[in-house]
């Protein structure tokens, strides 16, 4: 399921940066996670690290092949990269 340019533009207007993840011949479109979603995923993943990835994927999901969420091999492939949606900028701490 490929999104149209119009659909992608609409998502960008609503959510900002949009990402496309491809696994074999499947595709999904994701938005950046919110701080609230990251916190919730962190709590969900305390006892089960894969639950973090699953929660984050569900929160960021805009559209795509649902099989990515349900097929273990596809899910694990996406899980390996899902953390990259969390953007960490370089910071500097200076003692004054």
C-alpha cells in the first residue's frame, strides 16, 4: 500500500516529519512519537522489551500493511529500526 503524495503532504501538515519503512514488499508510514508515547512505551517495556517496540509502532502508525504488526518476522525487522524515530539532539552541559 503506497501512500499518495497528497496523503503524505496531509500527514506532514498534521504530524511534521513522516517516515516510510519497507520490509520486503511491505510498507508502512510512521510519524515521530510524542513524549507521552515514549513514556508509555517505556512503562510497557519494563518487563518485556518487545512491548516497547510494539507500543511505539502502534502509536506512530499512520498507514501500511497490517501484516507488519502481526507477522513476527516482519515485526522484528521493523523493531530493529523503530528506535530511530526518537530523535536525540546533541546537547552540551557546562558547569558554571
